[in-house]
C-alpha cells in the first residue's frame, strides 16, 4: 500500500514555536524598546498588566513584564503585535534558509553578547576605571546591536535586504 506524503505543516510550526520560546529576545527589550498596539488591543493589554503609553502611537514598553525567562506567561492571550511579529531569524527558519539548530545557535550567541554587555556595567571604582568600564560596555552593546542587525532585524536600507523582512513590534 502506497503511503502519501504528509500535508501536515506542524513540523515547521513546531520548529518556529521552539525557536521563539527558546529565544524571547524580541520581548526582552534589547532588540526593540516598545511594541506598537492597535487601538482595539488597549483593553486587552491593560488587562494583561501591560502599561500602555500614547505619545503619537499606542505602545507598551519592553522588556515585557509578562516575559519569564524566554517564555510568555500570557501566550494564548498575548496582543496581536506579539503574535504577528517575526524577526528575520524566524523568517529565515520558516523559509528553509537556516536549520533550527543554526537558528538556536544564533539565539545562544545573541544572549551571550547581551549578558556580557550587562555584566560590564560600571561599579564602585575610581573614575578612570569607570570610564574604561563604560567604554567597554558601549563596545559590548555595539556588538549586540551588530549581531541583532545581522540575524534578527530587518535591514534599514532596502539595498541591503536579502529578501527577508521583519515587522517592528
């Protein structure tokens, strides 16, 4: 008896879900500073405990207070901006341009860069040591931004776009 190929898109969706739930970078406040809401999402966002701001656009600040580690604690009820958002890395995974293992590696590297940048915050020391620590911290954050730009963000200039796009949350 002939077996027909599966039409179930679940394996690709499982990889996408695993990548997102292993990552959380878009919600942690390092990739983006805020998530823009549609006006009809405001009551839901407020009910979820998100502080909605309106200074030209409706948004809530990141890091998201509903993020625990890399997991969304309100996933089934999250705002549409969260469910719509797909970083460049996720788009590349869904398009088959990168395997899950490679994507997870990029997440791990990005998290290491962020952790290093956070760890280099100046402490109580002499001014020259503080200046050096501040300079090092700025370099660490520059490395984080570069890595995010390369693997997670949509290119700023269409001439640099390689076919992937990402909506800013």
